[in-house]
């Protein structure tokens, strides 16, 4: 269980955040100076050097989104120029990529961040540049929403790259692309000009994930522990029936791969923030029987976020860093695995610092949301998020070796497939970094840094209205959508 007895204060964490930005900035510059664009997106390090791994190019947005985060914190113009020009020159192919569920990772981390920076006044608000980012995000959200598997009873999901039968836990955070496109007034057009609401698909996917990827202690199977997450759910695409849990990167379908858990935690925490701004009419227009109004959405999203965060708190070592899977077969052989800080160099099971970086932000966001609503439970999540962040922003996790290209050490990508490496050649991987781990540590540091400065932490949907004059819900001041249809 995460120890929240000694939680660092804002000043201590602010100093740690400054180290993260300084160290991360130097590593971004080093990688940018030698990376050959045609070699694919960097994924993880081998002996401290970033390498590509062809599966899908889902990490490119982290490569070019990370410098934008460093710019936001440091105001060093080099990082803005590198992140912006790289986005414009390298990311367009990801906008219309119909084969992946990763639009929220690639495109919100780049185009979305640039639009947010523009809206917040952190970069000049150039009309045509703003229009370009808006169009990119509209296209991305619609393309992501088109990757759709319908299910009975108004359910459905954006299927993973494995095919229409596969619902990944990861996609909960990738729903940001639908949220932004909806906020900008976009819909998905289909055969005979049929219109699909992007908000409707976001809500359907979230509810389907909650029902099948998340457990609530209701006896679905022998391992139905509240808050536990299955990496993948499988469906019969002929009749839409649920078949079984599965896992691609975890130990088994009946244990919890901790990065999958973290994706669900952060996805629901962020979408809970987004849902706070939804209106009853906006939700009712989606005609989903399980979400009659915005209050029902917020209640459900809060329920899932709290259940998964509670599970993380209970199953993670005191320092906030989890082992790669809660059911790792040799976890029981690690002395004190449950009640001692995680040991990244142990010879039995790897830890996953990247899961911790994602989960820490989820804990902070949920904690802040509940605290603002007057719920005292929020303080517990905030304390756990701060405890985890403090662990990651110091040794042995923060990589301050200038010859190592990674920022966050002891991350794991795909342990079952044997893709991960160990810095010293041992059997259990450790000492290496991954692109999403580095990015999410910077995103975590930015959240804490903004809070310490008295600013509202960044939210992905703070992008302003569409530059054609429409409101955040896509309607024009006269009450109609841009195409003339009633709002």
C-alpha cells in the first residue's frame, strides 16, 4: 500500500520538477541531434540509447510533445521550435491513420498541446495556425471514432489495432481525441450522410470499458476484485456478445497489468474533468440509455476512477512504483514486495516506472477534482500522487547520466515478448527508459509545477472555441451548428 504518512510539500516538489525539466530538456536536445526521422519513432532505450520497435508508431507524439511541455515550463524557445516544426513536418500521417487506437497519444500530445498553449497565451495566437491545429484535431477525432465496434444496448468501443473484437484498456486515455473534436463541433459522417456523435462514441466506449475491462467485486469470475483491470476484453463481432478477458502485455487475463490499470485511472480521471463541463441536453442528445444526463456521466466516471485508484493504492508498494503485473509469478519470492519500496534491480520481477508516472497524474487529478467538490477523500489520492511523484523525480528513477538518453529509468514495455533490456545484462529488465514514460514524467512535473505557481494544472480540453466563431459545443451564437443544422 502506498505510504502517504510523509508527503513532500509544494516547495520540495517544485524543486524536483525543475530538475526534471532541466534533465529532460538536455536529453531531448541530445536525441534530436542524432535521431534520423526515417528510422521510425523512438520507443525504448537499449544500453541507454533510444531505439525503434516496429509494432505501431504510437510513440511519435510523445517524442515531439515532450519538448512542448519543456517549453511550457522553461520558456526556452528552442523546445517550442523543435516541437512545433516536428509536429508540422512529421505528424500529419498520424491524423488519418485508420489502423490504430492511438490518436489521443499521438495527436493530442502535439497538435492538442499547441492549441492549448495558444489558447492560454503561451504562444502567439496566429489565426491560420490555430485553424490548422483545429482542423487536425477534428480529423483525428473523427478518424479515431470511425474505428468502431457496435454492441447491443447502445454500447460499443473503439477497437484496438488487434481487430474489431479487441477492446484495450489503453484506449481510455486516447479518448481525448474524440473529446477535443466534439468540443470543436465535429461529427463523424457516414453512409448517406449519417451523423455519429463523437461525444456519444466517447461515452459508449467509456461505459463499455467500465463494464468489461474494470471489475467491481460483483462476482464476474473468481478474480473479481474491485478496481482490478483487464488489459483486453474480447467480443464476438457477429452478435456482440462478450467472450472473455485477455492480456497482451500482462501476465494473464486474471491478473492486472499495471500500466493498463494506470491508463484506465488517468483516462477516467481526465474524462471526469471533461464531463464536468457537459450539459444535460448535450448528453441527452446522444440517446444512451445508461447516461440520461450529465450527472449520470459524472457519477459513473467518478465511480470507475475511484475504484481503480483505490486498487492501485492497495496493491502498489509504499513508494508508489508498481511491479509490472500484480500477478507476476515470482512476486511472492521477493522479500517484502508488498510492504517495502519497490526494488527495480531485483532478480525476479521487473517494476514499471512508466505505469507509476501515468498513475501519479491520475491520483492528482482525481484528488484535486474531489477536493474541489468538497469530498475529503480527495486528500488521500492527492497525497498518494505526491508520494509517487517524489519517488520518480529522484534516484534511482530519475536518470541524470548525460550519456543515457532516457529520463525515467526502470520502465517496461512488453515483458512477455522479451522486448525489454537490462542495463547490466541481467534476466530481469531494469535501468532502461521508454518514450511514454519520459513524456508522462514531464506531464506529471508540469501538473505539479503549475499547481505550485498558483495556476490551474493543464487540462487537455482547454483549447478555446473553434476559430470560425463557434462555441465549445460546436454551435454558433445563433443556436445552429456551422452546417446550419440545429444545435
